[in-house]
C-alpha cells in the first residue's frame, strides 16, 4: 500500500525527479533542497496553466501555497486571484473578496523579496483594484503609491511591456479625470496626480516597442488615446489591430467587441 501511494505521487513527476524526491526524503539535511525543488515544480506547472488560460485550475493549484515564503509563488497567486475575480462567472461578492486577497498575497510577496519586479507590478495592480471598492478618495490617495511600484518594477525589469503599459493606463486615467474628481484630488493633495494623453501615448508606444503585439488592451488604448488627440487616421489603425487580435482570454474578447 505504501509503495502504491508513492507511485501515485510519482506520476506527477518525471521518473528521474521522483527518485531524487525519494532520496531527499530519506535525508533530513536535504529538506531545504527539496523545498526549493518543489517551488520550481509548482512555478513551472503554474506558468503552463497561465499560458493555457486555465484560470480556475491555476488558482486552485496556487492557493494551496498561500502560506509560502517564496515571492515567485506569492505574486503568481496574487495574479491568479485577480484573474479569477475578472471572470464574468465570478459573483460581485467573490470579486470583492478576491481583490482583497490578491492584495494581501502581493504585499506578502514584496515583504519576502523587495527586489522582485513582478511583486511590485502586482502590488500596484491589486492596490488599484481595491480602490475600486473603497471610493474615489482612496483611489486617488493610492495613486502615487501605485505609480511608484510600477516605476520600481520597470527599474528592476526595463523590458517588461505590461508594466510600461500600466503606467500608460495610469496616465490615461488621470488625463481624462472628470472635473469633480479633480476637485477631490486638489482637496486631498497640494499637488494632486495629473497627466496628459500625450504622456499616456508615449508609454503605450514604449510598451509596444518592448514587446510588439503583446497585449490586445495596449492596442486598444493606443487607438483610444489617438482618438482623444483627434488623430482619427492613427486611431483607426490601432483600433483595427485591437479588433483583429486573436482572442485567447476573456479580456481579449471584451477588447474585440468594444464599441467606441
């Protein structure tokens, strides 16, 4: 019976890895080696599920490791929690709960490794999401912190197109902020967060240069920003690209069907 259980565990590992696993179990001094080995296995499996768009399976895999001390696992769990919240099948109450959970996971990832660019990126994203539930004052109050974490992520990994895109979104959001929200911002800060559509456009183009055609939403916002700047020819070019983008995710489908 013991042998049968061991073999069942071994099915998820290669034959060679399984033998190494069993050998480490016999020698307590190798516990740390086995722990790091296990993290690598989970990360590899998680990245496969993420690439396959298996959001729910990915969340179930990673939430088992929510008490981990490894930043690589924790920021992936923050991302998986957020992705689960974005699904149309997720209820409003679940979305709220997952938003706060994902922020906690991202915060813990940062505490474990401040030099992890993805931890900074996902902390900024998750902090922004929580602001959606806490109102405009909190949203604006967190704005500087969010941008700082995005900028730190880019310092640590200048080639990460998604973080560059996110700063573009930050700029776009403040460029189109309604007057009444500007009044709130002015009341909260001596120098409230501001930006322009030109600045947003620069970041969206920088993201595209870092990784061409990497994200349907970057194409969409290039088009939307050109519309804001009254350049209809360039707007049509990028909006057409966004519409023709292969829909791998639910977000891609939303982008493809968006009416402007």
